[in-house]
C-alpha cells in the first residue's frame, strides 16, 4: 500500500516540479535510506536482485533509495540526474507470476540506468518484457501484486501501470496521483501491443470502443478493500484545488493527512483509507517512510556560480504525522543516508525514530505537544532552505543537514528520557484487536523481527 503524487512546474508556486510519496509497508519492516555511488562493471557482469539474477549494464548512476531492509529493490528514490520514481501495489486479474523481478527491483534498476523519465519508462518496460514481474513482496505475509509507477524528471513525468506482462503509460500534464489501483482508462499514450487483444480474448470487454484498461484489468475485490480510491481522491483533489500554489509544504500536508474518522481517535485506531496510513486493523499497512522531491529548473541546471540543486525532504521514519522532514542533497559529506555496507546503522536509525510512534501508541507521549515542537523545527528548516542562494556550497548544505539531525535527535532523546525517568503503567487504547495487534508488533520489534 502506498500513495504517490506529482505537480509539474507549470502548477507549482516555485515553478519547480514537486514529487511526493508515502511508503506503506508492514509496521516492523525497516525502511532504509541508502546512497549508492555511480559504478562501472565489466561486460558480462550480473546483478542479484531480490529473487533472480539478471545481466548488469556497464555503468550505473548514483542513487538514493529507500528500501525495505530485506529487499534488494526500493520503494522510492532519486538519482544524480534528478529522476525520481515511486511505485504502488496494484491488484489485477492477471495471475501472479513466479519469482521474477518485483516492482521494487524494477524501480531501483530504472533509477540506476536512466537519465530522464522517458529512459526510466523504457527501462522498466524492457525489463518487464525480458524478465517479467513476480514474487512475494510481503515481509510478514505472502503478498503478491502487480505494480504502477510515477516516474518524473525535472521537466516531465509518466504514469506507468502494469498487469502481469501487460502495461499502459500516460504522460502527466500538470498534476497526478496514484494509489493501489489502476487509473488509466482508454486515454493512454503508450501501451503493450497486445493490451486490447488480451482483454478481448478474456472477455473483459466487448470491443475496441468498449476498452478501458483500468476497468478491464482491475481485480475489484482486493482493490476495494485496499482503500485506494479514498486515498487517491484525497491526494488528487488537494492537488487540483491548489494548482498554481502547490509547495513542498502542500505535499507534506497531503502525506500527513488522515480521514475524519481517524482524527476522532488518533493513535487508537487503524486507517487504511488515510494517506498517512496507520496499521492495526485486519487489512492495511503502516506508512514506514516519506519522501518529497523539489527538482531543479531544467532550463538552467548549471550557472556560473554552481549547479542548481534538486532538494529532497525525507523523514527516514514511519508515520509522517509525527516525523520530521529533513532536507537532503546529493552532496559530500552526507549525514542522513547510509552506505550499502551500513545496513545495521541504517536499521538502528529507523528503530530509534520508531520509539516515538510506539510510545505515542502506549499513551506515554503527548502527541499534540510533540507535533508542536516538531513543527517549529520543520518551519525553521523550510525557511532556511528557501533562503539559500544558487551557489550555496556543499559544506553549508551539510551544515543544515547536521542541524536538522541534531534537532531531531535532541527532541527524540528528551522525550524518550522523560518516559524512562517517569515510568508509568501503560496500555494501548482502542478496540481489543487493535491493542492486541500492537502488543504483538512491539514484542516482535524488540526481538528484532
């Protein structure tokens, strides 16, 4: 479960493309921030993905990915050329494939191999044709699905939706939002050559005039339970209503949004229909990480003073309604992401931040007060980044990043220390199933599961 959205520069306040995504996964599935440098490979090299090994290209580009700790691929990320991608689980009538490339593998491979959105689109389409998609994507359950993607660069974006080996793609004009369902009807710009004929053969439509990709290929039962329609409607409506005024803050607000029902009893109930998803029900996941990209102006990537920056805002932790968005740039030194050989450190960072959410669930932290302090830190960071000049040095940007991490750490440690110094009897609030669910999740997290 996830939600991904984009506003191209023609409808944002800054004139820059803004992309955003919440990654919804199993609550104890650590989402790691990894930075992987540009690499060269000998001809004939192979790359081991989550389930299968495929031929490697001779050069891969530098990427920042956010990946579940047990998977090779990524939920979302960016590369050195300003290409950003987010994927969604979608549920279709196509039979689940055997182990192949999973959607997250396809996403990472496209980031590593593409210099713009169209190259990334073609990369995923080509890999899908060569290797197919399939394999369990569930951390603590058997969960298999097809995938959709929002793919963007500094000046363009594509929506790519798949059903097994079939696919349709649509160019984004201004704003777009995707969730856990197919959205492309008959208005696609590109498609698998057999997309229509396959639907006709299956009896999913009566004629070419009757064909609608989403209607024909969607598994309605599972899609309905996913809550995707409500989440996508929330994201798209907010974007449409704010055309011309969309900012990074706008995207933060959407990623943090809840249904009215959840807000009646926050942190005491699950909410599969909220863009900021909360687990604890019979279905649904938890938002385990959030990511926003404000991409550079394509017409002036380089100036006499330096390179116009792609700026990213990353929580590195679950529940964006409680997390701090911190600024990130592809600079050296970099204090927020981790190297491939620093998996233990990356897991430790995510788990440290998770202590806040679990403490809120236990009613040990006043979430309103915590959010208020978080907002003050975030507002200062947003203002600091807005005031930056084009020629700001890597050293100065690194200093802002260090300040953000120090402020986050100070707030977290102070709140957690207060809980430790004043131990209270606690219990979860909410319905019996919700309480049992989170007690079980906490036991497992403490055991490293």
